[in-house]
């Protein structure tokens, strides 16, 4: 065992900082190193996770320590107390009682008098439960603070959307970032001109425009993708509104964010200077709702695809265009009838017939414009 590492593990989260200097990384290192020297433990090495929650076991240095343990390089693991190892009582107990012994690793928590080489402390289970409860209690208090902040109209986003930056006078106020705002305006303009998200992404990449993440980091260019463009086109913040409670976490242990339905959002209007007018934003949303799927086997897209609706159910009429189908037989069919038989009638119309009807209406309108008397008769 003399060749094996004595792992001195330190961890500190934002919540632990509230306890003051006693939990600081410097303090933990001093305590652990002194304990290792006093007990003549060989080859002490530090593993440090600064700024990581105890409910998350995917910490970089913790995982590095686990990897070294699985490789047979660690003989002893020491922490200042049980909470430094973790605040999830199930996972912490699993490591102490199952995983560490399975790899012949001795675990010591100095301040809690835990040493697996001596005897099992019956109070250890309760200490782990209390550590877990502390994390849950802190999470509940943080959620309450964030909820109050969000309901007051202050933005909950850590970073402003691309196109804005935090005011130097008040971090809760967003001001326009002129360069990035110009790119946002360009994206909306390209969409209004008929470009899709993928086309816009290719244009921005070809022009050497830094992506939002790369621009925030301050170096490089990056490659735009359609998801980044879609996110910008859909954000209400660009018309000057603050939108809170768009996402949430499942629990204090699960850090994965889930999207909330729009009816649960809280929208505060006119909280900052807009980049996009309400008219242009609404126009883009309307255009995107009527977006057309690309026709894989046809060079010429059908002009009615995505913009014709059923008179009875109000759903879109989908284009039926098989491989080799003559153009005069192309037709539009009710999507409700196609997907849910019996809920609507089999409404369909050939596109050549629809084109004739549209042209007749256009010609009538042009005639009315040329002859005001016919215009009065018609309207």
C-alpha cells in the first residue's frame, strides 16, 4: 500500500461559501495535509472541486479520483467531513459502504470521526441524511428568492440574450450591444425576405459572423446552425419584453432543465429597449408557422404548399406529389382526414384548379382597380 495514493479530496460549492472560511478550499487542504502527515499516510495528493454542488457526483476531480481508484492507484480517501464527499445520502452511502470497500479503499471523514478501517459509525447514516436535507433546504430557499425576483419583473437569465449586455450601472437592466443587435436585425430581415433558418445559418457562417457562444467568449468564429437561428427568431426578448420561468429543474438533485409550457411563462412588457419591432416579430412568427417543407425530388416548389387550409377543420392541406406524378394531377388534401380518418371530410383540390381560381380573382381585382365603377359594384 506504500506505493498507493492517499487522496485528499476537497469540495466547495456556492452554498458552502456561506459558512465562511471554515469550509474554504485553503482550510480543507491544511486540515487534510496535516492529518495525512500526522498519521504517516503515504503519497498524499489533492483532488479539488471548487464551485461544485455536493448533490452532483459528476465533478471533474471527483471523477478523476474515482478513475484512479478503479485503476488500483488509491489506498486511502480522506475528506474534512462527510458533506465534502457529497450531500446525496443515497450516493454518499453507496460510495462509502459499497464502492470504496469493493476497491479496497479506506475512507476517512476527519470531523465526523468516520474511518472505515476501524468500525462502522451508526450515526454516519443520519449525518448523510442531514447533509442531504441541508442541500434540499438551501435549494428551496434559493428557489423562493428566484421566484420573488422573477415575479418582480427582473430577468432571471444569468446572461442576456445575444444582442444585449448587462448595464454597467445595474446588472438587472439589459442594454443593446450594437454589433450583436445588428446581426439579430439581419437574421430577422433575411427571414422576412424568405430565407429559412438553415439558409440564414449558411449565410452567417460564410460571412464570418461569430456565433453567439463564441462571441460571448470573445474569440473565434464558429459555425452557425439552424437551431441557433430558430432560437433568435423565436425570442420575445427582442421586442423589449422580459420573459421569466421558461424552464425549470426537476429537483435539487437533477440539474437537467425542462421547458415549461408558454402558459406558465411570465411576460413583462417594455422592460428594455427593443431590437426588433412588434410588427416584424409577429410577421416572422406568421411566416414560420406557414413554413414549407422542401420538396426532395422536385426542383420547383409548389407555390401553395403550406399556405392553404381546410374550410371545415382549419388545418393545413398537404401537398400530394408522388414520384413521376403529372403536374396537372398534383393536389392538396386535408391533413386531418389523412391522419385521423373520420374527423373531417376528404377535402382536396388539384393545384392547377386552385391556380386558375387564384388567377381569376387576381384578374378581377386588377379590373376593379382600373375601373372604379366596377370596384364600387364589387365592394
